[in-house]
C-alpha cells in the first residue's frame, strides 16, 4: 500500500505534469509474474478522479514496451472548464488490455452538461475504442460514436506527435442541425 503517492512526469522546458494517488495498492509482487493493482488517481487536466484496477506484467525490463497489462477504469468526474472554450463534467468507464507500447481501451463516456463557447448546453453520450502508446502518449481513435439529441456523430483519427497534432475525421448522417450547433 503506497497511498498518498505523487508521480511527476518531467517535460523538457515545462513544469512537470503531476498525478496524485490518494489510493494505490500493489499486490502479488513476485519476480516473473504479473502484479495486481488498484488505484485512485487525481488527473491534472482536466481535473478529475479515476479509479482503476487490473494486472501489469511480468515487467520486461529489457523491453518495457512489451510488458502486458489489463484492467478496468472508471472516470468519476472530470471538469472540462479548464480546457479553453469547453465546459461540462465528464464521467465514464471501460476496460483496457495490451502492452505499454499499445494499450487498447474501449468504453463509454457521458457529459450531461456539455457546452462549447457560447453554445447551449447539451448531453453527450459516447462509445469509443482507442489505442494509446504508453511510451509516446500518442492516441489512435479507432472508432468513436457520440450521441447528442437524436443525432449520432462518428469519428476516427489520431492525436500524436510532438507537439501534439490532432487529425480527426467526423461524419454524421441524418443529423439534426440544432444537435450539431
């Protein structure tokens, strides 16, 4: 049990990104075997709380990227107001599996009070499947489906590189204009 742990990710020329772990428990530490974990972490931006649990390993010290991991996660609430031009509170959850170099995650998310700029507040519900590189932080959006009102918007693309570049393709068929505005 290492509750109260703080993890800083150092960035060249920028202040570190800090993650606070009010709860962090690691079980079954044994060489050559997976270890189980459960955690609660406070995310820095957007600010929120994530609970997760699962297994990591066995750790491959000669090739960290090939270390396997799997588990489930739940986002309790993330305040989007720290992201320029957005507002609302996101929640969701899902599961993940893969290796540090390619973590495949799928799940659902909801933002009951989403707004962008001066637009009216709407509810967004989504299902998604993404692949994340734990080594670079790059994200591949394999599929995302967002429902607002009676409209469904689909998306795929990437968030990758340094600096981060976003390339996303959106499609909506039969969407109502008021849902998209």
